[in-house]
């Protein structure tokens, strides 16, 4: 499993958006994990450039955080190749994270997903995560996805998360990348 | 593109905050971004945060949205509104400790030749109990003035722990 031991950026980085972890998939895998996330930023942002090995044109994925069991809920709207729908779930182990192109899509097509985790280190509130995902297949299929999830299993600070496929045979393709940014506000 | 912190309000204390105003906004960035973590005090499951630019309380805002979640996807458009509502955030009858998140991007905010355009993505989950929604909003302020202040008014005020951060984005 590709993992990134997140850490504070070295030197004296300027700006608000600081890269604190990066993963490149070099062998197809089911999970991309970040851990040891510093608690010193205001928000987190994950930028995922991804493709899957599953046989479909478009595949969904999961976002696991806070190590909770059956305590996640979420809702989303999705345009899957022209079919617009909504979804709402509760009592889940993981959040629905978005859609990415899979093996039936043109081989050079990759999907983009941005995951925002606001106020992730506040230990008094449940965490709300927002997912914004787009992909195309160059084969008549494509998708837009906007969703949120909340975990009521814990108010703990988020120190690790895992971006996972649905099954052990449908994997993140080689070349998939995930970068974790810490977003700092005034005075941080 | 680089992003820089400009101002921060929060986390709100035990009494919450009624209105958040970012004033004297520097004019040396290309775009602005506001990042919101908020729960509102009004007794409802789902409420907006109202956006006012340069204190303009007139009916000078237009915009559309697409939304869904607990309900099936739908779209909407409003013209000549004031102030402009950014949805959706939880009110006090949503589940305890649930907060909504929102990101508002305001483009080319110093260009005095064009009306100002903004877009927002926001939402929250109420554990499938109603009110759960995500929404994409676009809007325009029918005024060419450079934006120097932004006022956010959570419906009924926001609760403790709510947070509002303003960033400037610089083009290469």
C-alpha cells in the first residue's frame, strides 16, 4: 500500500497552501494512505489524479477517516454520463469519495478529485469532508460528483485517512498520484 | 498560482458570531477564496449564509445553483436579490455537532471594468435525517467596483467553533 508519512514542509515555505505529503502509485494497489498528519493547519486539501484498473468506464471510491465503524453519513449529487441523480447514506464505515475513469476508458485519461477537510484538528466538532470529482473516458462516458460526509463517531483531530477502492481486484492504477496540502490561515 | 492568508475569524466563542466582515481587503491579489466551517443558530435543518459585497444591500445580485442530496437534484436561478444566499449550512435543529463546509471563490475582484462573479460549493450531512444537501452556486454582483469588503451573515448567527478564513490567490 502506498503511504505517505505526512510532515511539516521543510525550510520556510511561503503562502497558505503547503504540500505536506505526496504519493505516487508504482504498483497497482487498493489503498492510498496518509498518516501522522500535523495538527497545525486550519484545513486540509487532497488533490487526487487517478485512474482505476476495474473493467468499467467509471468507478467510485471510498474515503476512510477517524477509524470509525458504521458512523459515517453523506450525501451527493452526481452526473454519470448524462444521468443525474442524488444519493444519501448513513451508518457507513467509509464515505463515498467520487468517481474516476477505469480500464474501459481511453488509456491516457485520468480523473481529478479535490477533497477538502475543513477545521480538521478541532476536537470539539464532528468533521465534515467535501468531495469534488470530475472525469471523462473519451468513450462516451464521464462524470461530475459533489458530495459531503460527516463522521459522528469521533470529534478527534484527523491524523490519518485512507483513499480506497471498493474491492481487492479493482485497484488504483500505476501513475495515480495523491498530494496532501495543509492550508494555514493568518498567524499559523 | 499561490494562495496567501489575508484574514481569519474564529473559531467562534461560546456565544457564536452574528456577522463576519472582512474589510480593507488588499488589492494586490488576482482572486479571493473564502473557506467556511459553520453551523447556524436558526431553528432549521438547513439555512444559508448571506453574502454582501462592499456593503451593497441593494437588489444587485443574480445567480443560479444546482443542489441535491436528501432530495433529488434540482436547479434554480434568482435575479435581483439581496443579499445573496450561499447554501447550505446546518441550523440548530440539525444533529448536534454537525457543521457545514463551504468554499467561495471570487474572481478578478479588483478589475473595475467588469461585474464581479463568484462561485461556491457547500454542503453538509445531517445523517440522512433531512436537510442533507450539497450545492454548487454561481453568482454575480452587478457592480464594477473593486471589492474592498465582504460581509458574511450566517442565518441567525453562527455557533461556537465556526470558522471563516479569507485568502488571496496570486496568478503566476
